[in-house]
C-alpha cells in the first residue's frame, strides 16, 4: 500500500498563512525563472457561459521530485443551493514513480495564490534592491 495523505478544507484553512503563501509563490517564480519548475498548458472548459466553468492548472517541480495539478470549478448559481461558488482540489504526485503523495482541498489555496502576487508587489515595492 502506498501512503496517501488527504487534507480537508478546514485543515487547509488552518494551515495556510498568507505571509507563508506569498513567500512560497515568490520561490515558485524564482524556480520557474531558473527553469527548475515547469507549468503545463491550462485546460479550461465552460459548462454554461457566465455561469459555470472549470480549469486545470498543472506543473512540475524537478528539485522536489513532484508534479501536480489543481482542478478548480466555478458555479455561479451554487449559493442558491447552499453550495460554495468555488470548488476544487490539489493532487500531488511523485515525479520519479507517478505515485500520488496526497491531495487537498483547493479553495483556500486558489484564493490565497490569486492574492499572493499583489502581496509580492507590495513587499517588493518596500524592499531596496
């Protein structure tokens, strides 16, 4: 049996800290610049124009021997059914074997990752290079 970790939304929200996410996104930009990280083409599908869509973003971190994907869907009418508008998950796999290492809820990751570049810009504007 291969160990596989599942991290649920409430745990992700407790574990994530915006300052930490900003630093991790900064590191990801550096790795991409050094060609130590690769992004794969985005998959996008619109189920109902302006009402429901999904995208899959994926990539590879060679130095960490992992690759993964984030599938996020947006369903604008979900709140009327007491469901969240944004739903998703992140799956991480070993790039030497293809074996899944774990998965986690993707909503909080998506929201924080989306906001992180603004935080990086704010921090960079205060730093003296």
